[in-house]
């Protein structure tokens, strides 16, 4: 099996993200993605609108956040970076909460939170009403979290995955549509449970 080089992976990631952001149509380049998939769109979202992605990290996720940002921006996404802005120690709940709030109130289409393991930020984000955060650590978990759970916040553990895997996870997570059907019934039950505790 041929393993793609870092440059090839980066080109593929950039091309897919550009297609998702609406700044490049499938087939614009000679080496187009074999099976492009359409992103999930809220009813009020127009295909030509730039989509905002909120991103935040603690000191453990700072470097990965900084590596992902230019690719998302170059792909045409509007990025809302809530920090942190250095490797100085900070508390992950502060940044995960800010990202989750932006998604919850509709100021961001999706959110990405990054800390050392990804677990703590995922827990924090899931405390915010309307947020369904999922931690992804490989391709399959990223696809499953979107297709089955309609996640709107992605949590990454910078200390557990490499940069290239993180790029692949972000790309497939942004590209995978919600499956609906039996999954919609289950997501509705999640929302009903959440509503019980908001009264």
C-alpha cells in the first residue's frame, strides 16, 4: 500500500476544505478528490456564505491549533480564534467554553477544541446547551461522530495524535453529513434529555 507524502496529504486536505467552504468546485484541479461529499448545511445557510469555525485550545493544544488555522483560512472558512495565544499554562475549560458558546448561539457553524488529551475540552463543551461535542482520534471516530451523532464541536487531543492525522480528522469531520433516519431519532432523544435539565 502506498502511503501518501506529507505534501500530498496537505494538498488533499486543502482541496477538500476549499470545496467545503465553497471557494473551489470539485474538478477544479487535475487531481480531484475521488468522492467529494457535501457538507451539512443548516436551512438558513446559503451555499455561497462563508462558514465560521470557532477554534480554541489550551497550552497543550496551542501548536496544533496554530498549524490547523492557516489551512482552514486558506480553504475559505472564516475563523474565530478564542485563544490561547501561547504555550503558557492556562485552563482548558475557559477556551472550550468560549468555542461551545459561539456554536450554541449560532455565531459559529462548527467548533474545534484542542487540549492535551481532548477529553476535558469535550466534557466542557457538552455542558453548553445545543452543543454535541465528540472526541475523534482516528478517521472512523470522526465520521461516526458526524454521521450518527450530528456533532457540531470536534475535540482533539494534541498529545495523542500527530499533525497529519489531525488534518485528516478535521477534513473528514467537516465533510461528513449527518445520516438522519434512525440516527435522527436518537439525536432528538439526546436533545430531549438536555431540555429536561434546562427547566
